[in-house]
């Protein structure tokens, strides 16, 4: 089983205790002009995801305001 969610990166925070540390805060996305967002809104009307990342290469792949898919699968 897997679930796909669509979230927008709303906030990026830096930290003084680690030069590469970024807290990335995502929120469930919904744009009434995008049919895909309308479908996601029916299944996931709201939600948040937050992570702390210290990997510069990973942090460079995230852009504030851009939407991302989160694929959720069981970890055995």
C-alpha cells in the first residue's frame, strides 16, 4: 500500500547552531485552478509536514513556494 500527498514548502528556517541546518515546513496544497489539487483536496483537505535537514545537497533541491509529492509506503 502507498499514499501520495502533495505539499507546498511554506517556510525555510536557518539555525545558528549548524551552518547547514534548515527546518523545512510544508503544508497541504490547494489551488482551485489546478484539477490535480482539487483531487488531492478531497482526500487530504489539510495537513503539515516538517523536517530538519543538514545535508546541503538535499537542501538545495527545495524551493520555497514550490509543491512536492510525498509518497508514503510502509517501512518493513
